[in-house]
C-alpha cells in the first residue's frame, strides 16, 4: 500500500518547484536590460526623494493616470462642484452633453467625437499620464504627453493681454491654451495666470463652460524632490457668480525621464464610432 504521506509530500514538492521557477523567471525579467527609449511605470520614484530644489520644476512627471502610484486628488478636477452659474453660464452648460452622461453616441464633446483639442484648463486635468517641464531664461514650457502638445508660459515680466477675441485691428485671437504668464511666489510655488481661451472648449470633462475672458490661476507647488501638486482656480464673472476651484492634480517624478506616445487618432476614432460607439446609441433620458 502507498504511504498516505507520499502524495502530500509530492504535492508540496511540486508547489515549491513551481515557486522557484516563477521566482527565477521574475528575477530574469527584473534583471533584463532596460531600453533607454522606454518608460517603465514600475520604475517609480521611491519616497519623497528629500527636500525639493529651490525654484525648479524641470523634469518629467507622472500624472494620475500613469500607473505610478500618484496620490488621488482631493477635489476631482474632471467633475468638480461648481459655484452658481449666471444665466448665460447656465445656458451654455445646459447645451453641453458630456461623455459620462450621454455616451459616445450622444455626447457633443468635440474631443470625443473628432479628437479636437481639449484646450486649457481641461488638458491639465483629463487624460493626465505625464508631462515634462523645461525652463528657459524668459519662458517655461509644459510638454503634455496626451496629444503631444506644449504650453508656453512667459516669465519676462509682461502682463496678460486684455484685447483677446474682439474685432479690432490689434486684437488677439483666442487660443486653445490661451496666453500665459508665470512667476515664482516663493522658492517652491510657481504661479501661472492664463486668459484668452478658445470659448468653444470646456473647462472640465463634465461640461462646465468658460468664456474667452476667463482668468485661470495655476499653482505648481513642489512638495518634495519627487512630489508636485497643481491646483487650478478659474475666475469667469460672465459665467460664474464666484471663483471656481476646479481641483488639484498630483504628479510624481519619473526616474528615467521618459514618456510613452499617447494621442487621439481621428481615423481610428471615426472607425470606432462607426462600428461600435454610434450603433450602441444613447439614453435619451440621460440627465445631469
């Protein structure tokens, strides 16, 4: 007769063998050569990295959607609680049909339907995988991973323009990212002010509007070497009765300073809508 313990011992031995093989495979993967051209989300910044350098945001940062264990926002900037709207603001808000309520077939979000730019400030809060910040003597550039776009922030002492969107000869055209100026409030807080936004874009993913005269203030605070917090506030008296605190976005330092390619491809989007999004339909009774 077979000893009753032999089968149990054999089972344990099999489990141990599989564990050893799995560990060896993991070690082999972990020790595999890393490409200098690729971003590995698992290579996360550890701890706070020590004190933050003074007046320096330069580097590449992982955003909330990167998989790099970035802290969550206290106020969700994609759907923040808005202050009371003016009659015009309410009228514009009621026209907007966000994806989360109306589905791909029912939304009139131009990005969802056509890959049109989000515009600012939404491009700082939606689809945030990563960004690179680089500084020149008179300008700071923010390079956003999603849609491969960049923002230009002037630091040469100029003031914001006051003649955007009019019909005069010297007026300026609204822009998707607006016109931005920046200054250091202290050694760890970089303040950016922006106006002149293209009024056809939305301020948030949930469909809150903005006017061309909206004044948006961003505060980039370097909490530590590896941690960066962005808070966004919008003042738009034409559409809101009070300043609108849009929310906060957190970033973590990327050790190998690489970003993956990530964008919206119009041809692929149209194929998706044709084959899946539009045939699925939309709930006509969807409400806010």
